[in-house]
C-alpha cells in the first residue's frame, strides 16, 4: 500500500516525508479523488481559499507534486487535462481508500454468507488508522471531503455488528464500537449497538454509562435529548429485561427469524481415477510444487496432447492433497478445445456460485475481484481443466498464497504469471501401458488359461504399442478385450492394426485405432448413437438426447446403447444418468460421423430431431412454471412426441430440469444458429428466459438471445427478431451494465414487426416491455398508451399472466401521474386476475401496490392492512418481498407521525434491499428515509440518503427516478 489516507496521511513506508503548504493540500485533494478529474477551480479553492489566484501558482505546485510522486514506487502518475485540471491515476492495491471501497462492495455482494461478509468487513475496517481521512492535513479538508467515507465506515461497522450480534458475537465488536463511539459520541446507532454489546457481555452498568455520556454529548451538541427508542433500551437494560432488550435490537420479528445459510464448502473433485499407473516422478514434482510456500498462490500447469492423461493426473494429485485445502476443492471445465471455450466471466460466476453466492456482479472485473475477496483467507484447491489460453485463466487465479491451482492444457501457457510448467506429459512406457491394459481386462473379469498366457502377453504388448502409450487408447482397448464375447488379444491386435488412419493427425492415431475397432463391433443402435452424439456440441449427454438420435418414437431403447458406449469407455458417466465424452473421443466421433456412408441427409435429420426434441422439452418446462404459454411467443418448428423420454423429473420440478440442461440449451442455441436452424434457435432462447430471470443467469440470457438475434437478422427471420428484441428489453437485463440489451428504439421496432406479422400476442409483450422502458425514462404519457394497448393485446390473446402484468403496470403508472383513485381501481382488477393463479408472487406484488395506492389517497389504515398482508404472504427467505413490506409500513408510520417506528421499518427495508441487490428498491427507500430525516430536522442524514438514491437509480438506469432524486437533492442544498 503506497497511499494511506484513511486516518493520518502517509505515503510509502510511512517514513517518507510529506510535502508541506500548498503542495500538501493539492496532493491531499488529488489523493481523496483518485482516478477522477479534479478541476483547477476546486484545487485552488482548497489550496488558497479562492480561485482568483494566478493559475500558474497551481501549475507550479502540481509540478512539485508530480516530482514527489515520481520518487515513490508504483505505477501511479499525475495526468494534466489542459484547461480543466488534474487526475491522479493509481492502482487499487496502492491506495487504501480504493481497497476499502472494493472490500465494501464485495461485502455487499456476499450478503447472506455471514462468514465471508464478516471477513471482508473486518479487512475493510482494519484499513482505518484514525477518526477521519487525511488527518495531519491543515484545515477541514479531510473532514469535509471525507464525510461520505466516514459514513461508509460507520455503516460498515453497523453491518458488522448486526452480523456478529446475529450469531452471538457481541464480544467480537466491543473494541471497535468503543473506538467509534469515542470518535462519534452523538451517533445514536453506534451508541445503541455499543449498549447492546456491553449488556450481552455482562457489563450492564457500563452500558448505562454509555447512554448517559451520549445524552450529555447530544445536549451539548444540539440541545436535544435521546429519542424514545434509545430511552426504552436504557430502561430495559436498567431493569434487566432480556426480552425488551432483544426487541430493541431491531424490529421485533413477527415469526422466528430465518437461519442464514453458512458459507458453502465446495467438494467438486471427480472420483479418483481408477487404475492410475505410472507418472511417479511427475506426481512427486507436482505434490512438491503444491507444498511450497511463497507470496502468491501455487499455480502448476500440466500440458500434453489429448488423451495423454492430464485430467487423470490432476485429479489423482488433487485427491492426495485435498486435506491440505479444507475450505474447498473445485473442478472447473474450461472447454478450451471446444469451438467455443467457456467465457472467463461465466466461469467466474460458476465458481462464485459454488461457494453459495447467488448475487453475481455484472462485470467480469467485479466478479474477479469478488472471487479474490472470497478466497482471501481460505485454503482452496482449483483444477482448471482444458484451458484454452492464458487470458481464459488469469482472472481465475486467487491472490491468496494459501490457495493452489492445477491447470491442464494441450499447449504451454508461457504468459501465465507465477505458473510452474512441469515437463509435457509423455506417453506411458510399454510396461506402464501393459499394466494399465491388464488391470482394465482383469477388472472386466477376463481370465487367461496357462496354455494361452504366452500368446495373450505377446498380443497385449502389440496392442499397447499400437495404442502408442496414450492412456485413453489403452483404456478403450482393454474395455474391448474385456467385454462379453469380445475378441481375443491376437484378434484385437489385428483389428487395431487394420484401422484406416489416413485422415487423422499423428497424435490422435492411437486413440482412433481403438475407437475404430470399438465401432466395428458395436451393434446398429450403439453405433448410430455414438456417431449421432459426435455431431452435437452439447457438454452433457442426457437420455433424451439418445432417444432423439435413435428416433425412440420408432421403438428404439435409448438406455442400453448408452450403457454399451460407457462400457467401452467411449463415454463416461457424469452422475444422475448422464454421460460425457472425453474431448478427443468427441472430436473423433464427429469425424467418423462426417465420413459415415449414411451421408449428410442422415446427419441433418439427426441434428434437427435432437434440437426439436430439446425445444419440445423446453416449451413443456416453461408451460409447467405458470401452467400455460404465458408471456412468450413461439416459432413454427414442429414439436416431437416424447415416448422414449422420462418426463418425471421435468414434471416434478421444471426449474431443476432447466438447471440440469442449462449448458446444453446454450450450446444448442449457438449450434442451431450456425446450422441455419434459426426458428428453433430463437424459440429455444425465448422459451428459456423465465428460467434465466428467476435464477439470475443473466450471462446465459444475454448470450443466447444475442446470438439468436444476429442469426435471425441474417436469415431475415422477422418474427424471431421481434421476439428476441422484446425479451432483451426485460428490466432484469436492462438494469445491468451489459451491452446488447434493447432500448426504446429496439422495443418500438419489436412492436412494429409483430404488428406487421399480425401477431397480437407478441405485440402485447413488446408493448408491455416498451411501456416499462418509457416509464423508466420519465415518458409517462407514452408509457400509459403502451401499457393500455398491451392490456388489450393480452386480453385478445388469452394471456392471463400478461394481462395481470400490464394492468399492474397501468395502476403503478397512475400512481406516478398522481391519480391514486384510478390506480386503486386498476390494481383491484389486476388482483382479481392474480387470484386465478397459484403463484403467491402475483398476489404479493398486487397487494403491495394496492397498499401504495391507498396510502396516496390518504387511507393509511387500508394501506397498513395491505402491507401487513404482504409481510405475511412472502417467505422469510424472500429478502426483496420482506423489504417491500417494511418499506410500505415505514411510509405508513411516517405519514402517521410515528417517527421511531418509521425509522426502524425503513432501516430494515433498505438493508434487505441492498443485500438483495435491488438498486431501484433501495433507491426508493433511501428517498423515503430522506423525507423522514428532512421532516425531523436531520439535514445531513437526509442529504446522505438522497445521494445514495441518486447512485442507486443511476446504476439501475431508472432515469425518471434519478431525476426525482436529483430534484430533492437540489431542494436540500438550496
């Protein structure tokens, strides 16, 4: 850390002399605004108290600052903006404020995982070394410019206390609270938490002393007295009333609080490879490399051709080392040899979810930073299998020296910093290959008579020579020898030698020999299945795929051929009745399929049948979520009957089925686009969007829809383009920062295209989405017209869910327009539609907005009744739903003059909204808090909450709400 401003200003090792006078002031202003342009006027105001001084004075001081910075280590530098000002560019790791802000962001992302959140908050708070930023700089510069930083520090400690209190860790925060209350003796929330911590640690009398000190400080500072809530806590502590103290620790729970899930410890290593042979020296070297200590994580790269045994070696070593990594072992398939390697950002999301995180940042850089934070104090082992290149891997490397990473790749990764490459794996020598072959044969139950032993041994030696020492080839050869009715070793050797290899590169030939020999002995169904699966890019092999390849409608059994292929090691089990290819076997299966005499007509028929089967399943799963084809339009592709497919898992839980098939769906959409099957591609994408929305798979949502949109535009598929544009404009996507989502112009085009196609249902979906975009832009009249047209379209199409959605939005819009009576009528109508569904979410949302409408009419009693209904309807695990309920109850209390009750409800609401990552809701609550604080003469707190609202609305692209918040801010500062 080169720059430390959180407390006493220090640079370098802390012993470096600081500049003085105006130079110090200029440096301080730049340091508290890192990586931001600071105007000349602002710098001169702080340094000289006015802007009338000659600008050359500032340039002179800036030159001194530049020279001073140049004497320090690191890559920071001062940038001059001619005619404007200066910017200090500095890396996050070199600046304690930037590190503090990043740790706080990371803590917000892992809300719900208390162990991780506590660790991150503690790391952030430890960076502070004083009361306020830039101590030691003359004047009030640090107090004024650092006010928001100081507030964030207080909020971080409050959150840390809440987390520790929830698990009985009151003693863990006593020292922190004592220091902070010493710095801020009139801060009510910190005082309250210190009193609670002292009471729960057996120091009731000291807690009472803290209250008296707070009351005295408040009297001196503001001539005020403690609010009733804090007085009640003081009385409860004085009389030793544990129940009253517990209630005062937060809003009294209406039912037992839900348990927060602990941090997940992933145990993802595959089973130890059976019959692992050889590699003794390499195993020892990798184990030694993993045992070393150093300043960074241990990164070991294993390279070699396909089928050489890289993954087996990595898993073998990882299994041996697992006990040294108690906080988790992960196995991540990067798909580097596939046509589309796994994007790093999505792999980061996968790893974060493995630790139980559900709220994943949008940007890849934020995900990487969050992962580093999650792993910062853990000992975790990662296997990154089949890496494409350094760029795919770099962001996945932890920063913690307690972690280790094993990477497998076909080529070296020389630009991967800090990595140790062991020598490329070589084929097994003859003795090792013979040992592996004989183990596989013995495990299959084959026994050789003494009379034939010599012949078998000679043939076995020839077999392993033909396998060229590649473990995969030896495995397949051993499986062929060991199957019932299989060839003798001499027959197998002859068959392997006779395999045609002219179209194969040298390194793949040994595997090709064994696969070719295996295919020769497959019956018709198993051979057809192997070749058909080779045409598909999907990572998992599911029974429904086998049924589609074999055209199970004609009576073919998909399960026995799968077992036959697995028995010959042509595919491998992946759990729960599913299978996977080895990447080299997959490549060769595709090659054999393309050379098969059945020709392109058979290949095209197989691929299209598989994708129409998948589309049939996806559409069935979508219908199962709500009980109908609501809020979606479909293409014209003919669906298929599913007699050979087990539909029980899909019927039991369509969301779980989607989760299982998620990667297959994504691969299928892309492959369909490549093959020109655009009608299937766009239908697969839009039929999956509700799953993506509910499970927060925004990467998959955007990727599938954007690739399908490009294909539809290229093919002139107008209706597909319209459907995709509409779904790409959904709020969950638009509020993120990802490119390629639909704006107002795109949604207007979508509605126009549907209208041209005479598709009333599709037009209604586009108009409802357009109405939302217009509302967020503050174009209320246009939004109302779009919503009202959508209601008519949904009604005509018989889409009850869409009609409910559009009616609710019309009602909410009338609230925005100041027509609460109309809003009540429309929301009542929406509620009647919602009651026709079994989904409680529909009733919850309608009830909430009815409460809002009643509150706007002045009927506080009805509003409170509706908000209490929401609180009882939602599940405790639904943080957003609980936050909405408390938000409404807080506003009712504020309207009724119950300030303390309102403050508590709004405090709970804003905290839960922040944890849930709902920026619009958090911003709305912050505005309500600002109104409450302004009405109770707390201007500084009001300004802080308005600033937070502006930040939230800006992040969510909610333009009309941001405009409202900025207007409130202008009133507060006028």
